[in-house]
C-alpha cells in the first residue's frame, strides 16, 4: 500500500532573497535575541519539569545500555531548546564529549542519497521510474527494479551488510578497502528476499546502487555532487562523505561490544568505503538540525519532487507505531527523518513539520547485534517525542 503526503513549506533561502539587507538583519536580531536588544543570543529554555523528564530518559538509556557517550538536541519553537552531551568522546584519553563534535551518522546518510536522486529526477537527468536494467543489467531482476524501488526498499535485493563474511571482515579488518561494485556483488550473490515490489526489506545494497546511478548520470563523483548540491548549499560545514577512515576536526570515537568477549572495542578507524552512499556520512548535531528541516520541508526539491520523496509504503510491523517509509525518509506518526546504526555509532534524526520541532540523538556505541540491533538512538527519540507531544512517539518494547 502506498500513501502520498506532501509537506508544505516556505524556503528560508527564498525568503531571504526577497528582503533588503537591513530588513533581513532586523529579522535575524529578533530571532536570536527575542525581545531583547542585547548582543547575547537568547535561547528559550523548557520548563524545569520538562528538562528533568528528558534528562531522566537520556540518563536511563545511557545506564541501561552502557553507552560511552551521547549527544541530544531538541528544538521546539515557542517552547524551548535543549542540548546536552553526556559521557566520553574518547575512552582512552578520557576526553569529554561535546555537543559540537562530529559523528558518523550511519544509515541517516540515506536521506542525503535519496534527495540527490530526486534532484536528478527534477532536472530530467533520470526518472525515478527508470529500470535498473538501464544502468546495471547484470543485477538479477533489474528489468523490474526501478530507482524508486531502490530508494523505498521494495527492490527485494539482499542487504550486503547481512553477509557473514562482510560483517566479520569489517569487525576484524576495519581498514579493508571496498569498491561499490564489490558491495553490490555481495548483495546479488544471495537470493533476493522477494520479487521486486512484493515486499519491504531495508537493504544497503539499494543505496550503493543509487550512488552508482548518480555518478553515471552526472559524470561526477557522489562526493562532489553532495558537496555542491547539499552540504555547501545549506552551509553544512561539519558534514562530509569521506573517502577512507579519517574524521577531520573534533569528533567522537565509536565503540562496539565484541560479540564473543563482550569487551568494548574502539572501531572509529574504519574505512568508510564499506558503507559509502548507504551509510558513510559524517555530521554534527547542528548540521543535522539544519538538514532535518530542509529534508522535511523539501527545500532542495521541486514541489513534485518533494511529493515523490514523501510518498510512503507500509513497513512490516510498523503499524504498531505508525511507521511508513518514503524515498529515504521514514515517517513515524508524522515525524520525518531517519535513524541508523553501524559499527561504532547510532543515530536518529526526526523533524515534526506540524510543530516545526526537531529531535536528534547521536550515540557513540553500536547496538549489540548487527542482524537484530537495539536502536538506542531511536528509542530515546521516541521517549522524548512522547514527553513533548504525547502520543507521537511509540512504545519501546
């Protein structure tokens, strides 16, 4: 079943173009300082009881899951802003985690990749209904797999991340270099989950193929296209799609519990070719705050493109908490965004257009099992959503 819903918005960039510099300066001054004419930015605080409730949620999850560190940001216009950092960014040195640090955002990369493909559809460089056989005829079933089916995970293609050899290699030899073609090869070496369009299964293979298609039609690298079209356009200075294992600047290390010994392992230094356009982007809390709203409002897309991205399919088991999936965008009872997890990191980024509210959670520990992970970040998001807007989160089992 497919559900279509568009989110109406007014682009801040478009508004800025219509204002004189003096008028724009006045608006920015009021925005930053409220009714005050002082130079210190004013940020409205949530009531003490609300802050206490949110702190209790975060602290309980940190304790329950033994998280080395976590950063959380909550923005609700007219009600308050709440940003906290708990724990350590580096357990070896004891360096404290700061809310400004960079994280690997893992699967939350997918909204960037899907937006790139929808932008290319807007420009007539491809069609979301193009069949995969136009680009990669060697993929089994490619004549019945559209780009749309890649982006909404209804292609049926096996997720290469679920391959035991790949999983073991990333854990034991994290600096292994992978090509996108190798990752796709792993995916198609396994039987598909179902015939194209006959079901839903989250698959990173879909998003590696999406990245390869973007490069084919633009004649450019995915890194350069994302830099030009999204990172630079929105001023996301802490956001990048890395080529290799390094994180530049101030960042949090990432950890996971070894599956056999249970020991906490620092796996920060992992070559991100293993996830590329499916899960390799690095970002920060504030950059994701900007991006989450731009994504939910369709700031970089045409009205048609935004409608396409926000056309949802049902997610098996998602009925219990109102979950649907669009083109790289999850809808959780009206909260639009994504979550993700891979070795070292866990993220959740959601924006509620009806309230212009945003909740972002970044944790520096991987859930304890790859094939059945505990989504710490999404659990925390849901609990915070229920505190702020009762009934919009979902019960955590």
